[in-house]
C-alpha cells in the first residue's frame, strides 16, 4: 500500500510543479510577501500548497498536514503529510532555476515516504520505507566517497537567525580548505536528494524546518545514506539541524561539526 501511495504522490508533486513552472514564466516580483526577515512567500507557494493538500486528501483521507504556508490546520492521529510546496522560493522569485516540491509522509513518529520534484530539471525523486530510492523510475544510490578530502559538500546559509553565524563561518572555512568544494543551491530538499543520488557526498545546514527536509530524508536513507543531527542522533526533522551523508563521511563530518557547534 505504501509503495502505491508514494507513486500517487509523485503525480501530485509533478502537477504542482507544472503549475509552478507555468507561473514562473510571467511571475511579477512585486507580488511577493515577507513572512519575516528575508523569508519570502508568494501566491504561487500558497496556491501550490492548496492544490497539493486537496489532492492528498483523496489519497489518504484520514491523514493530517504539517505545511509551510499553513493553508490547513488538520492534524492526523496516525498519519501526517509534511509539505513544502515550493522549496527555494527566493530562487523562484529571482529566476534562479533551482526549486522543488517536497512531500513527506509521517506515520506516528516515523517518516515512511518521501517525494521531491525538482521542477526545472523535471526530476522526481521518491522512496518509501518498503522500497529503494528512485529518480524518474531508476534506482539511485549514494556516492562512495570515503573521506572529506574526496567529497563535494552542499550547505545552506542562515538568512534570518544569525546567532550561530560565527560557528558557521568557521566550519565553512575549515571545510573549504579540506574538500573538493562547497555548494549552496538554495533548496534543502534538492540538496538532500542530490546527496541521495551521489551528486553531492554530504550536506549540512541548521535552522531547518520539518517541511524542508521530511521528503528528502526518506529518499536519502533509502538510497543508503545517513541523516543525523549535530549530536549524531537519528532525530533530525525537528532539531533544526541536519547532517546528511553517503554514510562513509558521517563520523568525520560530525567530528568537524562538533568542533564548532556542539560544546
């Protein structure tokens, strides 16, 4: 049942992505709103979320929702969809072609299914706890990079809470000197699935929300990767901090992160 539900969700994500792609063609930047400092939203985010919620209600009527734009407040007793209708809103607004639709399914306290649709490349990543991870129907696996020195690493920059900025910059400088390179794409969901398919070897960020990462965490883990918090624990959806790796880099990167973030 879970595998069939996941396949249905891929179609819902693609439909939302088609709407987003269409709206991008004639988008007026003057239509943006501010939820907070540098925290942007548009009618595209809100409308896409409404479309996704309406479609998912038909797939699993008893499920509730945890959504970025708060277009519904229904909470389920057993199942909850965790939705970011447009992850990478700032990219979208500025016309930078890296943004995605992210949908995760939580059963009780466990993430059991995830779909991330990268709109511009027409790439749909998906997995559930019963299956491998897939990209457009083909199985994907994490990379085999054995050390930081062999790796390409993704990260995200803080844009409103700068309380840990000094630690972040020190870690960034450390890794910059010791890996193949650091990349900042602007969509946590994309960073996660790119790690799942081996384009990145690892990804780290803090100040994350559940809807940023829920879908991608499932895909990464089913592709053979690790997703942990900065203390090394498995709970990383609600801790606002995430280290995602190919599995081989986890301890080495945790050692680096803990030099700066865990005192």
